[in-house]
C-alpha cells in the first residue's frame, strides 16, 4: 500500500521521469493539507496513549507474554542501588565474623549462667541469665581517667579526690543527718505497711496440714525491722511453736481465721522488748493443757510498749492451760477480746485460765489495759500472781467495761499493786474477785453476783502479806438466793486478816447496793498483830440481808456511818475496838428487828436481853404483852446500852407467857 493514498500506486512514480505535465490546478495544495491533517491526528493519539501509562495495556507477567509495568513497580526498580544482587547476604560482618556466602548462618551461643533459646513461631531470640553476678572492670572506664567517662561521675570523683582527712572526719552539713533519719523512718513505715500473705509461703489453712514451716518462713521473710503477716480465712494447724523474733503484726480475716494445733504455746515472742507484737482479727483455739499465746519479755528497765491484742476470740478446747499468758510485758493492752472455755458446773471445773499474768523477782507484767473483754464459762477468767518478796515488780492492771460470766473464779490478783475493775459485770461466778497481798485497788461501778448462797463476792485478804489502800464503791453486789434461806452464808465483801500472815488496812467501802446476802460486809482479823485496821463503811444501801455489817474482835478503828438498812435482821454486829457508829438509818422500824420472848420463870425478878446491832443503842424501845392477860406478866421495864436491850420482869404470875417488842432507831 502506498504511504500516500491519494497517489496512484499503479504508477511507478519513482521510476518515471519528471512529469511533463502539471497536476490540475489546486490539487497539490489539497494533497499537502490532507497529509498534514493525517500527521496531526497520529501524533495526538500517540501522546494520549503515552499519558495514560502502562494502565492502557496488560501488566507484565513472569514467564508470559510481554506487557507493561506499573508506575509503582518502576519506582521500586529505580530505588535499587547499583551493584545489587539477587539473594544478597543479610550481613557481611558481626564482631569480626565475616559473611563469605549468601547462605552463611549466625549462631548465638550461651555461657556460664547464660541460656539462649529461640521461638520460631514468634521469631524471638531469648537470652536468660541466672546465678550471681560478679562485677568486672567495666565501671572504671566511666571514671574521669577511663575510656568512656560519665560527666557527672567525673565531677563527683573530683570532689572526692579533693577531700582531705580533716574533711572526712568533719560533721555532715547541718540538717543532713535529720533528713537521712527521716528518710529511714519513712522507708521503715512503708515496709511495715506491706502485708506478707502466709499462703504465699505455702500455708494451706485446711485444718489438717501442719502450717508451721510455712508460717515460720513468712516470719523469716520480713526485714529485721519487722512487718505485717496476713492470715486469710482458714484453719492454720501448728505442730510447733511459732516464735516471733521481730516487730510483727499478725492480722487475720476475722473469726474465719483460726490458729490452732498441738504446739505449746501456739505463738510466742522472744524476750527482746524492742520487738513489739500485735495480734488482731482472728480466733485462737487451744487443746489439752496448752497455752495459746505467750507474751514473754524479759524486762530489765524502762517502759516499753511490747504488745497489742485486739478482736481475738480465744477458745479453750480443753479444761486446762492458759489462753493468754503474759510475763514481763509493759505499757500494753488487750481490747475487744473473748476468752471462752467449756466449764461444766455439773462436772469437774478443770483449771483453764483466760488470762494469766506472771511476775517474779526479776520482773513481771505491768501497766496493762484490758478494755471491752468478755470471759465466758472458763474455770478462772484472770489470774495474776507476782512474787511476794518483789510485789513492786507486778503492778498496774486495769479492767474497764469487761464482762465475766459463768466462771468459778472471776478475777484473782496476789503479790502486787494497783488494780482497777470498773464499769463491768461479774455474774454467776462462785468467787468474783479475790485480792491477796495487794496495794492500792479500786473496784467501782460494777454489777457483781455470786452464783450460790455460800459464795463471797469480793474477798480482800492479807494472805502472803499486808493488803492496804483500797476502795470499793458504787457497785451492786448480791447473790442468787434468799436471805431467809437456812443455807444462806454468802458474803458481799469479806475483809479478812485472819488468813495468812498479813493485815488489811485503810479500805473504804461506800455507796454500794447490797441485797440477798448473809452478811453485807464482814470484817475480821487474826489477832492484834494481823488486824483489820481503819475500815470505813459508809453510804451503803443494804436490803434483805441477815446481817448488815459485822465487825469482828480484831478489827480496830473502823467506822460504820450513814448506811441505810432495810429488811435486815441484824444491821450492825460489833465486837471491834474503837468502832465508830453514827448516822445509820433503819427504815423498817418493826419488821425483822422485833421479836417475842417467852417468860419462863415466875421468879421475883427476871431479865431477858437481846443484841440490837445498832450504833450506840436505839433511841427507845417499845414493848407490849403478847397476850390479853397483861397482869399475868407482872411489872416490867426496858433498858438498853450500846450492845443489848434488857427486859426486866418483876413477879410474873405464870410462866410461858410472852412479851413482844421492837426497837426504834434514831440518828
């Protein structure tokens, strides 16, 4: 086909000589114009194709027909550096190890204490170091003369290098030591607040497994300054005693945390008074004759707060032993605790003790507070015994708002001083309070009831030595029973110097309410060496008692005044020396203080006498025949002194007649 379609291709134009004739007029111009238009059309379409790039054609496919590549692929090709190879090596050199082949493998090996492992799935290389680390010489390179000095370290080194011996021996700048001490104290407090869970150390708390080793390990894990041990709910069995040899706070999860076992004791302290002990929010159960918790501190001087026990239920699952025993501890307290046993009145009382306090010739418990505690069904609620030769080392026991119910003995103290029991209750106990050889006590604002008709509510005795300076006031004291019972021998307060080798002196008994007793206050001495001396009994209210106040033969300088007696058979019985009796009142003028005496003789003169029990005698006495046959009694008159009322008869006409009488007391 001819390139120029407007020409006659059948003609061999090239081989022809120049035409001898011209083309028709205007034909050449038209041909030129058509050629130009065709060229422009071809050029425009080629440029449009170039502008759209390879997208106008199929992409190149490996091992297939040729095609065009995309612009993105072209950019990748342009970024390939000159000299790049297919499957080029990933490294050329590592720590002077050269890569000489495209398939070289880099292997990381461990050494002593170094383990190397890999995870193909996560494509991670894991390097693990174990054992102790031995510092090398690397640190020296950072010094001022090293190869890689640290600027701050260089300056610090220069400061140290410039110090002289005099500088080193000098005091630190003012305030520095205080800041260091404060920082240490802050750190200590923060460490103390961190509770160590005993179950982390293997304690099970199932009531079967011996948790001793686990709990010991937990104690040992605490810093020397101590800390807190947490006992989650569970029953922790101890086959051996856990000794707390640091300042440790044991915290349970309430009574759901039980500490028990065959260990004796279950928990104890060391004798270092700088190690404080705290126990709270748990239950401690003893077995057999074992001790629950033993606070054992060897006190040698000074006052140290050594322990605090709060919200703990102590339970004696046997009939012996002490739930809490304390020796040598001082300036400490027990609050909101329960001490309970299994005492059976029908059987043996046993000998279990709620709290046992101990003193000897070296030291003893002192200055302890018992607040809001309860003692239930245990042989003895509290037993405190010091040493009779060093009673000064056993003193300062204060019970406030405590309750004791159903115990054989309530509170008993001997050989010490300073005891208070106030705002509490001691109910249904055979011997609520006993004090032997004691100095300075105050029993006040309590409800005290004896169990039986033969018991004594408060017994103050000179056994082991003199008991002096006490006050018993504002208590309600009585027994379960009737004062009219023939078996009634119960005493409200027994001031007893007849037992042992000491007297009882300077005791004040005032503003108490007594009822249903054989004797309200019974004062008795052994002889004039061991006497009851200066016992003051005043402002007491006595009702329904056989005897109000009994002053024995060896009582000296006692005072009975301003007491009120109601329905009391004998308000005051006095055999003492220099007893002062005044301003006592008897409200029931005739009731129990009246009687009937039979005339048993017809002698010319006959005298009857009766003890009236009043201070300095009554104001007057009235009497009348107990028969309409007044004349048969003959003539009679009445007289009295500080002790007796006398009925004098003259010439009665018959025996077997009677006289009824009553005294009327004055002020």
